[in-house]
């Protein structure tokens, strides 16, 4: 089977949130989603001073999808109305299935607000199919040590496997819909072939550096949209790169989004708003 090819390259658009440096590659002017990937924010990199106000993501609701948060640098505290709580440090990942609905907060720990320090975070929204949108909410927080690292190309490529399978290794997250999710670091001259992509959509965002996908170069802060045909890709990097890389079967379902709710119909959105206002998502975390 032939290789997938680059259909389009989307630059991340600057959209700061208060003091938080924010670049958004998805959605963008030319694409609303890469099914089932709905939304990606890249916060930082930046350095917070001592006595800062921390991150601005106080209690807010979600229904109908999953959030995956990559803490590249800094620390992030999670609390939600289902009783989950954790503080995840550099290299860690938070995977939350909002499902039928919950209220969560993603905040800086007190030590970070007191002392300051570097911060870089990726926040990804992953859609759920209609049959799973009302599933029971779940959460898993992974520290860096919980995520297996797999070396390829004589150590020039490192895959940090969050979900799915690479050869005989399995990621610690078993997703509801069979996602592969990882970050990939490539040293200068690194090369990697990724198979198993037939009938799957690819999420490939360059966090830093640059990567070649076949003959096409994709630089930092750009999202590569790949064609639907083909079963593998070949990556290489002259200067080194860090990537967010995932793939999944497209859902092919209607998407109706309203703020923090993602459903299939407007009636389901209205019900989500009513349920949240009635307190059916649980009490907001303190």
C-alpha cells in the first residue's frame, strides 16, 4: 500500500488567553476538524514569574468528548465533579473522558504560582461517537515515568507511547475508540516509518523543529493534514523535531458544538445546557 501524502499544512493561529501565550492549529480558517480530532491549543512555551496568577482554566463543564492534555513543561492540577484529582508534572499526560458530563478545573498548583517557572502545555479535544457520548466520565493522570519510551533508528527517534500499540508495547491508556496517541522526538537525521494507517485519520502537529513527511516539509507550530488514502507515512528530520502524533478511525458523524459541549444534534446541545444548569453534572470542584 502506498504512503499517505500531505493534503494541506495549517499554521497555528495566535490567540492568547490573558497572560497565557496560546497558538491554535485546530480548528483553523481552512479546517473545522480532522475527524475525530476537534480542537488543539498549544500554550507556551513561556516562563511565569514568581507570585503569578497561574492558569485561567477554572471550573467549567464538558459533555460528549474527551480531553487529552500534554504537560511538556511545568505542572497542572486537575479536579473534577466525579471526584478525580491529581497534579501532573513535566512530561505527563491527563486523559479525561467527559462522556455524559462533568465539571473540571485545570489549574496551576500553589507552588507554581508562588515560585513561577517554565510552562508549555498541549490541550486536545477528541470526539466520541454517538453511542459513547453519554458514557460514564473517567479520568487518568500519567506522570512522565508512567509513559513508556521506545527508541527507534538507533536512538535518534524516541516515541512516548500514551495510547495504542507500537510493535509489542502498549500505552497505559486504553481508549474507548482505539486511538493511537504519542509524542515523538527526533534528533537531527532521525527517520521513522509508521505503518497501520489505512482507513485512519492522522493527527500530526510539529511542536518544535521541523519534519519531512515524504518530500513535504512541515515546520514548528504547523499541523499537517494528510490524505485519506494510503497506509503508512515516512518521517525524517534534518534539524530535529518534537511532534504530537496520533491516529484513529474517523467517526463520519454530524458534529454540533456549543462552547464546552460537543454532540450530534442541536436538541442534544439544548439538553446538555439544561442538564448542566440543573446541576446534573455534579458540583464544581473547590
